[in-house]
C-alpha cells in the first residue's frame, strides 16, 4: 500500500475494523436470538432461572468492564498526544481490569457449580425445570464466548502496552493501532452491556 | 495532560455507571414488558454512549456510522422475524 | 519499459504461497475450488449411479446420507460460495476499479489459508467416513443423534466461514476506498456492484452460521444444548438461525454470477447495459431483500402461519430485482451486434436456465404449492437450475471470457462453443426430469423409490454423465492453451473496462500509472486488437 496517503490509510483500516465489529455483532446476535426465543417460549421459567443468577457479581463485572473502557479511551487519547507512559498505563490498566473481569467470572462460575446451576457440571435432574436448564445452557455458551473474547482482548491490550512501552510502536504515528484494538475492546464491553440485562435481569 | 479533552471521557464513564445503577434498580421494581423495555432501552443508551464517545463515532463520517448501526439493524431483522414467528404460533 | 507479468514475477513455490498479489491469490483459489469441485462431483456421481435403480444397491442408507451430505457441504461452502468472488472477484475487482491491489492484501492471503484449513478439515471428515445429517445439519439429528463426524464437519464450516467474512470485508473496503480518480459509484462495472452486494451478505450473514455451528458442537461435546427437544428446546429455532444465513448464502452464490452476466452481455452485444442504474440497484436490492425471506424453507416445519405468509410474500418480491436484471439484459441484446463466442453462449445459457430456476422459485415461494413439493425433487431441480445452470454456467462463461486476460493465452473458440452446448444439453437432461419427479412426489434424500420413477431417474443420471464429461472438456483445451495457445493481446474481445487496458496477463502492479476515468462504463464501440481478427476462429 505504498501509494496510499496516511489519512486514507487510517480511513481504510478503520472501515475494515468496523466491518469486523459488525460481524462480531452478528455472531453474538445469534445468541441474543436464542435468548429471545427462550423468553418467548418459556417466560415464567426463564424469569425464575434468571433470578437465581448473581446479579450483584454481574453488576460488579459491568463496572469493571465500563472502567476498562474508560482506561482504553484514555489510552487512545494519550496515544494521539504521543504520550508513551500514559498510553501504556491506560492499556495496562484496561488489561488488568479485563483480568479482574475474568477472575470475578471464575468465582461466579464456582458459586454456580456449587449451587448446581451450571450445566455440564450439574446433572439434568437438579435443574428447576427443563426450560431453566435450557436457559442456563444459553447462559453458559454466551458467557463463555464472551470470556473468550475478553481473554483475546486482554492479550491484545497487554501486548500493545508492552510494544508501546518498549517503543517498538512509535506514537503518535502508530496511534491507529491503539485505536483499532481499543475499538475491539469497546465492542466487547458493548456486548456485555447487552448480555447483562438479557441474562441477569429477566423479570 | 490536556484536561479539557479528557472530561468527556470521564463524564461518559459516570453516566454509564449511573445507567447501570438505573438498570439494576429497575429490575428490582419492574416486571414483564416494562422491565424488558427498560433494560433494553438503558442498554441501548449505554451502547450509544460508548459508540458515540469512546468509539469516536461522533468524529467519523457518515459511512462508518452507517456501518456501525447497520449490523445492529440487521440483527433486528433476525430478532424481529423470530418474534413474529413465536408470538403468532 | 516492459513490466514482467504477475505470472512471471517470481517462480519459486514460496513466491506463490506467500504472495500478496490479488491475481496470484485468485489463481490459488482457482486451483483449490477446482479440486473441491471434483470431490463434490464425485459424490454427485455416486448419488446418480445409486439412483439408477429403485433399490439401494450401491450404498447403504447411511452411506447414501453421507454421500449427499458430502456433496452439499463441499459444493456449497468449498465450491459455490468462493467460486466467483474469490477467483474472478479477487483477480478483477482491483483492475476494474483502477487499483493496484485489494485494501488488505495480506488479509486476502490469510483468507485463502483459512479456506484451505477448512478444506483440510472437510477432507478429514471425508476420510473418517463423513456425516449423515445433510448439509443443513438439522437438529436434533445433528446435535444429538447423528453418528458421524458432526463436530469435525461443523468446525470445518466454522473455519471456512471466517474466510468468507474476511473476503467480504476486504472487498467492501476496497470498493469504498481504492477507486481510481474519476471512478465514481455510477461508473463502476456491474460486476463490481455485484461483488460489493455479495460482500455485504458475506459479512452480515456468515457470523450467524458460525454461532449456530458452535451451538451444535456445544450440544454434542458438553451436552450444553439449546435445541434439545427433551428440555423443550425448539428445533425450529435452529432452522431459523441456520436459514437466516443460508438463504442469503444462496444470493452469495448467485449475485456474482449475475454480475458476470452483465459484463458478458454488454460485451456480447457491444452496447452499454440497458438500465445500468437499475441493474446496479437490483444487486443491492437482492442482497437486502434476500435477508427477509428465509422462512420459506420452513413452511411445513411448524412455523406460524402469519410468519409464513410474510415470508412467502417477500420471497415473491425478491424475484423482482432478478427479473429486472433479465429484462435489462434482454434490452441490451436487442439490436446489439451479438457475437456467438463461447463466453456469450454461456451467458445465453445462463439467462435461460436462470429464468427457469427463478420461475420455479416463485412456484416454491407460494405457500399452498410448497406444501406439496417441499422436500421433493422439485426443490432439488429448482436450486440446481440456479446454482448449476446459473452460477456454474456463469463461472465457465467468465472463465472463457477472462482467460485470455488472466493467462495471456487465447482459447480455441470451436471447442469453447462445443463445451457450452454440451453443458447446456447435459444439464437440462439431468435436471429437467427432476422437476417432474418432484411434482410426482419423489422425495429428496431418498435412494429407494417406487419403480415407476425409474425412467426419469435413468434420464437424469444419463444427463449427469453427459454433464460430467462436458465439464471436463474445458479443462482439456484450457490447460492445452497454456502451453500451445496463441498469445493474447490486451483486448481480444474489444470490450470496455479497465482490465482490458492492461497487457494480458497483467503486470504485477496492474497499472504502469493509475488510470483516471472520465466517462461512463460500457462506452462502445471499442476496436478489438487487430491480432484478434487474425486469430478469430
């Protein structure tokens, strides 16, 4: 791409990233479709199953992710100002908060296993109703897929923080790289913003 | 640090946390369709804030905004038809 | 200054396997999809041989299930979906818009490797005995009861899905950002419009398939299933998710072919395409409306009557933009100076077969009729008329039209015309009897049938042999032309389009200087290169 001006390159890369994010929205969208179907088919059981989830931990996790989004946004702003330390700090903070999300999730899964709520670790008879079992199946798949995305994001953020710190990524010239990873992380946050009420707050 | 430029980011963060509080609070009080409308509406507001400010959509041109919204709209096609089927069986 | 052609620019295996040149990547795809075409074709041969007799004497029931599943999976995902976008799309889109490459050349190469990885998994499935669920993987058979390599097959398709998504992403950004000066949207060749529309579907529909396959695998591997009927899971939910992708997928398979035909018709008639704006807009319309019709695959599955009615109405509506294309092509040909060279014969063949396929699609879209012909050979005939009569004809038409450009070699026109004719005849003999079979009640995916259907099946299988041989024909003379064909000039057909302004084959960087466009597309007459008159055979 030698004959593409930097501004045009930025537009091109951003557009590619947004299209990728669009595909991610459709990927999780399938799971939201399942959630809608379950809710329409078995409303009472889904409400009951949702009530048994730990909405407090879910809320805490939401705080964690929202704060990590702030950290990333600050990092991107710092990157565009060419501030290496600020960028690396923001990225590292976001990665750390991402790890915090994963830790909370692990604790939550542990509690759910003990309470005989989590499928694959619970015999079928232990569920309140078959529909509750179905709902928890969806919960497990959806949160697992999200956890995978968070993990990838943490890796990207940490790796980027390292490269910025070691100056192998120069700022503000390569600020776009930070912005692109930031976009991914924000999408992971947006997906959780919808997953949380859809799974935990069904009343 | 250029403080003026960072204020919007912090303000959005505060707003997002407030909305989170609102959605949890609503779940304690509302049920049924109002609960669904509230939780999805608040989630949409949060997503819109993140997209508009954090993801810089307010800076980018119309094409990127269409692409960002496009997927969300497309998802509505899937969800809408699904609802049409299940609600009219 | 003579630039070295892209074919000569580096001879090592590494220069091919690590290339980022869109033209070389196109060739890589050509080789791969040709390979899979033969594998899928072999499965078809097994099917048609077994169907020669009313009893199950070639394969067991399970074996037959595996044969048609393999045929479907390979033909859909490893041949048809990449067939035109990843080969001709890759090769031509940058040339047609006056760019040096796609927006993300390395992503393009990665897409091919991802495709090959998916292909490898599929071959593993084949070697390990296959899957018996049908290419549609309906639950609960696929998620709970099928014995076979469902998870491996689901993984293969999941992987190849990413190749699709990245390809679509690449094309969309390329068309938005890499057009040369003066190449406005209203001046784009119609092939580019169709690739753009296809790419929208690739990006938006494929991820839903991906997540659906994940759900099947989760159910089989961990018992974590949302489709489990014992728990109250709705099998229809799977079908909604599957067809939300798979119906637009058929438009992925046909839209690029429609784009090819627009190019061929203009070149055949040596006239601008009539109603350019309508043809361009119809590609976008098909892409959009195509997302709104998937429930027509589920009319008898238990879907609500009201949803079915809406789906039926919109399925009729989606035929309108397709019809617009056919009418505009006809108007283009009217009073045109039509050359009956091989590409244009394939194009005519396409139009006829596509219309039959499309009209039978309308028949299937009608709720009341579909109740009778759903899951019969009528459906099979319908989609093969579109996919094979349509897309594969367009593929061969494109192959004959752009071969001189891509390979720098002219092709023997007499043999090309013979291929087109034999393919047309073989195709109709294979698939027309299937309309009758379906109407009479022959179910699909069965290899045991009442004796009174045998004559029609024998006719169909005979046609399949003709078709198979006819498909082999181009391979012989096209490969022969690589060594012994006349060197092709830049514009042997006298066609419009930036791809015809560069040498055949193009140099690695496409254009010596990036062109500037100052007029609408399809500005005929264009003088064909003089050498063409000498070698026109």
